C-alpha cells in the first residue's frame, strides 16, 4: 500500500515539476531567456536579472539586519530606562518612609518624654525601623532605616531638648549608622 502511495506521490511531483518548467522551455524557444552551458553547471538559465536579484536580496538582508539591531537597541534602552525609573521611584518612597518613621519616633517622644526604644512600621510596599536612644538629659538620637524593594535610606536625627518643646539640632541622611 505504501508503495502505491509513494508512486502516486512521485507521479504528482513529476507532474508539478513539468508544469512549472514548461513555461521556462517556452521562453527559451521564443528567445526571451538565454540558455547557456557552463563547465560548472550542466545547464544554466540566465536573463540578466540574476545579479540584480542577488544585489536586491543582499540589500534587503542588510537593511533587515540594521533594522533588527536598531530595534533591539531601542528595546534595551527602554528596559534600562525603566529599571532606572523604578530605582528612582523606590528611592523616593524609601526617603518618605524614613521621614515617616522619624516623625513616628518624634510622636512617641512627645507622648512619653522618657521614651527610648525601637519599633517597626510597614507602609505601602516598604518597611521602616526606628530607634530612639537617650544620650543623657533631654538629648535623644533617632535613627530610622527604611527599605523599599532593594533601596535602603537611613536618617539620623539629633534632639537637644524635649520640654517644653522638641528641639531638633540635626536631621540628615547618612550612609551608615
């Protein structure tokens, strides 16, 4: 059975091949296409357009390669820009969160003058830890560390008076505490 199918397939293939090359034979007979014998190839059909077709194909391939490189470069540039924007946004959020932690620590001191200790806040997509240290008398030091994603911001706040009002002598962002 498979032999019959193979013979039918081969017959169809031969028929299609003859149908495809029949117009080429007619063009050769009419003199539209030049038929040459070469040493490298037994038969070669040429109408003078093969070089132009090759140049056109090569040009299209070069333009496609350049276009692909430009598209990939733009995608990578957009990706880098997006990552930078995300890091900048997370940095701003961490700064605001560190400020919120410091304000919370100041509120704890206002509510309870002898307050010294630490706490944690979870706000939005980040977390913050603050510590209030009694450095003697009414002097206090507040440290706040906020983390959003992979970005960490740290604050150090110094107080020299609590009563009758809180007096902040220093509020600065620091690299390490």
